[in-house]
């Protein structure tokens, strides 16, 4: 009986795979999120997962220069930044099950081998690794919570490391029949000298996929300009794909417009039709369209400076950028986001860099590099009463700057930066001190935080208790709490179980607030994070004040 139920479940859930060809960085994550949004807007329950072919167990140990921001799920998984897109588009939380790497697949299989689970058999890529990939692909579907599971396969077709994934998709396609659909995303370049767009790379990429046993059902062509009907006809003909299933995803000013671009071409209907799912509901994208309309009609600007050390690589702060944009859009403002390199901030240039801004956000991060610039920026922001938001390391810097310059604790620091500091304002917790491994050893995931009534944080969240996500090792040293509070820096958010500091504020200032947690991981298009809303509101007020003085 259980077996039948399980079988029924597997048949009921529909699996959509998204692969990419020609080049990387085409935006598979955005296309997956956009299709997910459309299916959700038709009333279906959707989740999106990412399978990454690299050997790291998770991206937690990766430098942001490698893969951009490390996103964190509520259950404390350090995940690929595409999971951030999935959450921002679908407004549903992801978990560890939504992001698998080759490292985890091999680790599971090797653990099984050591336990003797394979009963003396030779352990091989096919079937053992592919079986483990397939098992992981089906985990969320087997919960019975979803009508559609969209699986994005990282990397580009043709990569050596993608092969076991493509083979697993081939097998599942065979096993699941109509309940499985393959979408391939490729690139159609425009050759300026010839004044022509070229479909050959797409043809080659599809051939490669066919050689590996997969005939895509739908092609999405990434292109800078809209393609003619002729081009789509040609691609359909050469690639064995129905003409209406050749969808184009041309460049649009905002990633949040992509669902509409796909909807215009009926992509959701094509998917439902191919998977033999009856279309029962009209697309309900009202809320989404209102958001986009705000974005398009916004006339006034809000100017925010983001002080961090990865400014050459905006993807390193992806969730912060998007949270600011979402909040600004709700207030019908254009976001003018300026990246300020913390290594380049000096006493001499700080006024030039920050004075004209409406709000300053000091970014999260690790290690010593660029930290002194953050202190200089924060001192300026505090003394000039600029709306200022410190996130994780940014909050720690707020506290350290206050210790040094207001409490007179010269050389105060976090032991992350200086083991011998005379004032260990931030330090490792006892249980962290003996850890020797890096991966997954931080305070990770969602923790409760009690907010003090009357604080900015409480006003923003309109709640006594919130849960936000963490990713850090060092904690505020509560031995100093009294000294800080006496001089005006208040601890307005505290973890109820441990007493650890979560939110600091200087109530005498307009909006000066730091969070040990990362509110940016919990901000979506339909539900922007309340702290980001409150910060942008304060920045808009600042902007009006500055303008009225001109
Ligand atoms: N490096 C700091 C810590 O580990 C802050 C981390 C962060 O900003 N995510 O505590």
C-alpha cells in the first residue's frame, strides 16, 4: 500500500529540468524563477532546486569572487545565490534540500560504501552516483507538497562535471514520461560586423544534449535584441522543437520583468500543455505588475551608499542589492545604489564620498581587509546623523567604532581581526573555540529575536518576536553591554535563549541600526523585509530634508 502511495506521488508531481548551453551566466536561475512564478500564478505549488556540479560540499567555503554571494536558508544551509532568486520570486522558503552539489552526492555515496550498503559491488558513476542524484532530485517532490519541482542544473552542457547530472535527467525522463520536461537555455549572439544574429551555437548545444540522450522540449534563447519569427522558425527546425516552444528571453531593464516576457509568449501554457496538465486558472500577476509599474513610473531617487570590500563584484551583495531595490520600489523611488570600496575610504575623502547620500549601508564580510574604512565611514555617518544600516560585520563595526570613539576603548576590536585587542568587544563563543573545520561551522540559519517595544526595529516589524537568518562566528561580548547602553547605544534585539545581541540602535540618531542577522535573506518582491522598508523610508526623509535646505 505504501509503495502504491509513493508511486502515485511520484507520478503526480511534475519535474521540469533547466539546462544551459553555449556560455555560462545566461540566467538559468532567473528563467527557472520566472517560470516558477508563472506556474505559481496559475495556482500551482512550486519549488525550485539547484544542482551544482562542483566538488565543494556547499558554497559556504567559497570566496565571493568565485560564485558571488553565499545565500543562507532558514534551516542554516549555505547555498548558491540562485536560491535567493527562487525565494525572491516565489516568496516561499527554500531549505538544504533545494541545493545539492557533486560534493554532497559523492559524500553520501562514499558513506554508503563505507557502511557496506553496496554489499560488495563495485561502486560506479552509473548507476550509483546517478541513482543518488535521482534520489535527491525527487526528495522535495516525494514530500507531496509540490505540484511542480523545477530543477536547475548548474554549469553548461558539455562540461565534464555535468555529465552525471545530464545522464540522471535522461534516465528520469524515461522513467517519468509526461511528468518530466526539459528546457534548454542557450545564447543567440548578435555579430555586429555581419549585422546578424547567429543560431549556430544553439544548434551545436542542442546536438550536444541530444548526443547525451536528451531532446529538449522547450528552448529559451537568451538574446540582447528581440529575434524575428524567421530565426525562431529556423531554430525550431534544426533542433526538433515545436515552433511555439522556442521562447526568447531578450534583455529587459529588470530581472523582475522576465516572467512577463515569458508569459507574453505563453511559456506557462506550453509547459502545462506538454505535461498534460489542464489549465484551470488565469494567470494572477496583479501584485507583480503593480510592483513593476512602481519601478517604471518612479521619478524621484533615493541614494544609498553600500560600503564593502567586494564592490567590483555586485553579485557578492546580491540579496542586499535586491532588498534595497524592493523597498525603494515600494516607496516609488528609483534606487541609486553606489558601491563604495571600504579599502579606499579615508579620513580625507569620507565627506566627499558620503555627504551627498541619503542612507549608508555597511556590508557583511570576513577578515581584516577594508575594515578600517568601515570604521571611518561609520564615524562620519554617526557624527553627521545619516540614516545608517549595519549588517552582520557592518553591525559589529558599528559597535567597535562606538567603543573606540565614544567609550574611549582605544584599540577595541573583534578577536576575528585582532586576537590581542585590549577590548574584545566581539569574540567567539566558548563552544566555537575548539572548532577546527571551516565548512558549516558558523551560527547559521534562522534564530529567534525579541525586540524591545518602542525601538526602530520593533516599529518596523510590528512584532515582539522575529526570526531572521544568521551567518557569522563572532558574538557581542555582553560584559560590555552596560557601558554601551549608558552612552546611548541600545541593544534592542536579543536572542531569548542565549541573550546574544541581535540588534543595536542609537535612539538619539535618526536611523542608526545594526543587525547581527542578515535581514536581506528574507526579502521578496511581494514581501520586502520590514527593516529595509524602514531604512529606505528614513533615507527618503533624509533626501527631502537635504532638498529643502538647498
Ligand atoms: N566576520 C563576522 C563573523 O564571523 C561577520 C560575518 C558576516 O558579516 N556574515 O562574525
